[in-house]
C-alpha cells in the first residue's frame, strides 16, 4: 500500500507535465493493492504490480477511446482478455495511457488528448503509438504497461524511453477487447522497466516458451540502411557482449528488398485497414477525428489499385523472406529504431518503423532493450525471431 | 409528389407488419421529391427515385446502427460515399432498412429490431442480411434499395423476394461510410424491381462497363451440389432462353473443391474478421449484442490456428480457381440459392450462400434475377463473372 501511495504521489506531481496517464483509477488501484499478496504471498508474477493500460484496450468502467475524439466518452463494460488475465493475477491497474489517435502514429502528439512528453527531456517525443506506456514506465509511475504493436508501437516508445518493449509473435496473446488497426499485424505488447518484468508479465498473460538462447544469434546487416552511428555502435556493442557470454554471433545475409520500401508497403496496408475500420465512423462523426487522420484515410483511399496490389505482393514476399532469413538463428540483433528520440519541433523522421515492422510482417516475436545513452537519449537494440523465449532471454542477458 | 405520397401511404399501411423499414424520413423524402426532376427533366437516372438504405450505410442525420443493439442510438453525421452520390442525383431517400445483426446472417430475424417478413407470405424469411432491402422493394415501398453483400447478403434477399440483386465486382463502388464486416469481400449492392432499375442505379453510382453479353455464357455444373429441383429447372430454363436468343451456352467444368467446403472456409474468415471488428465493442457493451452473435464470435475465436490457416489457403486457391474457371465466359449462369425462401419456423438451411459466395471470393460481379415461381415463392438465377455489364445485360434479357 505504501508503495502504491508513493506511485500515486509521483503521478500527481509529475503526470500533469508528462501527460502519460489520461485518467487514474485511484479507488480501483487502492482496492486492488489492498487485496494484493494475501498473507505476503504472490498469487502470480503480477500480483500487486502497478500496471498502466493503453487507451485502445478495454478496462471495465474506464474510458475506452483509442485516442479518438469521437469516442471521448465511450466506457468499456468488460475487461479485454489481457486485462481480465492481469486482474485475475492481482495486478494493480492504475489508469489509462495516452496514445496516437487510433494508434496510427509514432509520436503520441494526440490532437484530442494532448502531447505526451519524454520523461528524460521535455520537448522530446516519448515515441508512439504507445507513448503513454513508455512515458509512464520511464517516469516511475508504474512497473509495466500494456500497449499494442502493429508496426512497432510498443517497441518505439520503449526504445525512446530507455525501456524494455516486448512484442509476442502474432496471435500468441488474445486481442479480444482491443480496438483493431490492422488485424494481420496487431499484437498486444508490454513496456516494462526491465526484460525480467516484461517476461513475468508475458508469461502470466499466456503460456510462453522457455527463456533461453538455444542457438546462434544473427546480426542484421546495416549497410544501405539509414541507421545512425549511435545505433550502429549500440548493436555492435551488444553483439560483442553476446559473444563475450559464449553465444555464437553470425552476420546474416541482407534481405533482397530495401527496408524502407517494405515499411512503406506495410504502412499502406495498415492505412487501408484503418479506412475499413474507421471510414464509417468518420462519416458518423467527422469532427471527432483530426484533419491529419482524415487526410491519411483519404490518401489511403486514393491509392490506385495497382499500388495496393504491389504493396500486398511485396508484403507476402517480405513475410516469407523474413521468416526464411531469420530461421537459422535463435534470434537476430538489430536496431529498434534508426535514431534515438527526437524533439517535437524537429523534422519528423520517416524511417522510425523500418526495423520494427519486420517482426510484425513476419509474425515474429521481438524484445527491445536499452543499450546505453547517446546525447541524453537512450539507444535501443532489439532481438527478433520466431523463438519468443530466446528474444526475452537475450534481452535479459544484454540489457544495460 | 403524388407518387411519393402513394408510397408513404402504402408504407404506413403495410410496413408495421412487414418491418422492412425501421425508420422513415418523411420530411426528407418530401423535400427531395419536391426538388426532383426540375422542369420535368431528370438530372440523373435516379432523379426522383424512391430508394431505401440498409442500416449499415451512413445517411446524414439517420440512425446508423448496422442492426446492432449497442449502436441503437448512433446517428450518422455525413452521408456514405454511395448515399452522397444518390442524393446528388436527386434520389428520394425514404428510410432505414432492417438487416441481420452486424450483417452476419441470412434471415433478417434481428434480435434487437425484430423480424422482417417476406411480403409474398407472412412467416417466410425475406432473406438476409439485407432482408429489409428485399422486403421493401418487393412490397412496393421503394423502387430500389442499397444493401451490402459479403457472401450473398444482397442477392439472397433479392432471390427470396423475387427481385433483381446486383453485386458489383469487389472495389468497384466505394465502401466509405459502410460498416465493415469482412473488407476483402464486402461490396455495396443494389436490390431493385428490375434489372433495368438495378443497372440505372449502378451506372449512376460509378462508371460501369457497357451492358452487353459479349461472348459465350457458361452453365455452372450442378452435379454434387445441394440444388433443389426447382432451382435446377430454373437454371435450365434460363439457359434455354439464352440459347433461344442466339447466345452460345456451354457447360463449364466443375471446380475441384466442394462448394460447401469453400463456403464454410469463407464463413470462418468472415466470422474471424467480425471478431477483429467487434471484439472491442462486445467488451465495451456486451448487452448490446445478442447471445447468438457473441456465441458466433466465441466460436470463431476458438478455432485452432491450423483450421484458420487451412481456410485461408482454401480461399486463396478457390479465388484463383474461380477466376480461371469463369474467365472463358462473358458470364456464368447458376442458381442464386439452392432453395427458395423458407419459413422462419422450418430448419434453417446451411447451404444458402454456397453459390453466392463464389462471386465474393473471386471478386467477380453477379446479378441475380427472378426466373419464375415455385410453391408461391420466387426462384432465382444469377449471372456471375468479371464482366459486370454482361451480368446485368444477361439478367435484363432473361428476367421474367
């Protein structure tokens, strides 16, 4: 209880400036904390753990708006499957986390609910679309947060905030009660203070493979990518650290396709999926969506059929190519993002999801972890592969 | 204006029993009719035409609930793209039509908004999911109605009500402002009194190919299907009539896969798509969905990954097989449904969409038309193929 009150005091003091939480369920959190760890014994790895929930995931009685103005007053009647599971394990559900409008973005600069600040430096983005999740954990408001990851939306904020971000393989965790964006890519994911916390939450949500690195680790080739020097250094340092720990590290062959071309095709398919999901709602309540969101929908709608088909074909081939290229390794090390967090008033990079989207396209697991600091901002590396346990285990070994 | 008042009087008298319209926009319809055909000249083929709109298509200021109880009070702020186009052409938008809950059904026995009766015989279904569209046109309430067709939802009610039902090729008509069910199959479609009316509405909605049968017509092989004798007779009579009109009719080779197996795979994919679209909403407002709908979602969710993958693979192959098998013909004649409309209290047939779903899976156009009557109920045949103009033209030639 004392620990919860300390968190609540910290939130009261710092959240108004950071804007990670949009609402705090003080009464619900206190009630859960009072019942946590009966007799001092944890009933689950999440018993008593303070956890925040992204606004596109249903928590009974909480707002459930997915960052969309039109849905500002929607209330969830029941818990999403993942939330019900956390609640059953005794987790202390703290409050609702800010996000990009409809999860379509990577800066959490929400036109309806405000901007979330990076706790490391005001004026810098915490990433997105689960930016509230990253900022809340980085600010010490909670131990972990549940987000969603369609092309990188859990890992990008985890990277920018110096945290662990974990995306399970596609389909491993139920998305029931989660507002869809692009179901073929959507996964529930975890932002956590450490890889250990991420693994504990993950293992409670659903049965997961053992956490061990059973095989060689691949090193993703960075020639021809837009990776900054800080990120190249970080990946190289992590590869060295892995080798130092007795793990075989092998540079893998490059993919045939340009990373950014793959990411662009994925973004088009996500935007097209968003039109299918939101067109009717935009027509019902146009003023409840930002002009930028409506412009993005109109752009997707206006793409010629030839371009849609080319993108679809590219993704089918990319999915197969990624799975084949990653298959020989327990997991593959690569940058999470090409650069660290950037200021809101800087030009917005277009390549932020170039590395993260590969796991979504291939249906693979990915765990990102902090690998040092550059110019005050965290640098982040991710372990990606079909073996979810290997990703988490390598992150646990290397995170620093 | 006199014509509209006659329609409104008929609706007032008969709709309470048929329950085709859920709401009537008397003021809006009168205003549109007053401005129709200025100086007696039609500005479009739909100028002054009374048209009903299915409840999953947005009409500004009307209810927009898709047959879902949870959305009972939702109002559309703007017109769907297809509705805006009709309005621009001077159509008289009469009211909102009943449908199956979330368009997932084929009987329009809606748990929240009541049952729609077949105007030919009380106690018989008008089909679904666009059952209100079929009943409204059959009862003479309107000249045409706009519905949606994911696996047959426009053509099944048109067939059961003795009308023309037209499904354009996938993507030909914008679905903006239409509540999605399974975007890969969803199309806006038309129920109309005659093929000519359907063609007029279709051509106004968007540019369409010329209506002519430019090539041989295929005859779909019915061996091994569940087609009733009444429907076999109807297809045979229509093939004869086509030949009598100088059109070459050739029996095509059967598809490798069993029709019902294909339909079952398609239904699973539609139900899975529905879970992606509705899971979050069911969690927000569970009491706003029927137990049957929630059971269907739970069933889809519970399907093992192997079954989902097998269904997906079957559909990919079926789409290619359908396109190849139909390609040599201007269009292909086949039953619309294996049997005519049935009573609500009879056992519900499971094969109703076995023939209609082929056009959705292959992305093809399809026009169904009445081909006589059997035991008081209409029998229906459809022309299916990539050439939308050929489908409409053959329907126009053969409908009787």
